[in-house]
């Protein structure tokens, strides 16, 4: 594999000497075998240091990710709380809107009823004004003439006009 500070060709050379260096027990090994195993040990220490450095980097990354995870969980908790609060506000606003819509519908119905009643009252007022005008015409015109003359035709016209207003004919004669 790779060890920091050692070229690939050197690692192959050192790897090829391991088998030869370990064949003899330590107390009968040749000095060159010990030197080869020393180089192997040096490469292995460099590789171990590189691995430890990578492990330390990954552990710090994991620790940072734990902190980030905690921060994100806190943000999620805050967002959930905010959503809950805004949902409550929305529900309250919907309830107020529904109440306002009900009041508006009631007000529209009351307005329509008042307008219908006003129209009926206006029609009754116009009808009463017409009847008053006719009655004033009958009593102002024909009645005044009848008091001065005895024309039968005029009297019949007056009696017909008084019947339109519901006057009893016996009272009029």
C-alpha cells in the first residue's frame, strides 16, 4: 500500500525483504536482515502515523457532524414550534373569517329584508298619495258643485267615486 514519504518503488523493495528478514529467528539473524526489518518497521510506523492522522481527521469530522446534527435537530425543533404556533394563528384567523362571513351573510339578509320592506312601504305611500289625490279631487271638485247644484248626473258620478273609497252609499245620500 502507500506510506507517506516513501515512493512506490521503495515500498516494493522493502516489502520483498520482509520474508527473507523474518525467516531466521532474531538471535541468529544477519545484520543486513536486521537493517531490512528496521526499514520495514520505519515504513510501518510512517503508515501507522498516516492512518492515525486520517482516523483523527475522521473523528473530528464525526464530532463536527454530531454538533451539526444537534444544531439541525434544534433548528427542526424550533421550526416545528414555529409551525405549530403559526398553525394556531391560522386556525384562529380561519375562525374569525368564518364568524365574519356569518355576520356578513346575516347583514346581507337583513339589508335585503329592509330593502323589500322599504319598497313595499314606498309602494303603499304612493298608493295612499294617489288615493288622497283622488279623494281631494272628488271632494274638492264634484262635492263642491253638488252642494251648489242638484245635477243627478253629477251626483251619480260623486256616489261612484265615493264607493271607490269604501264610503257607505246610504251615508252619502
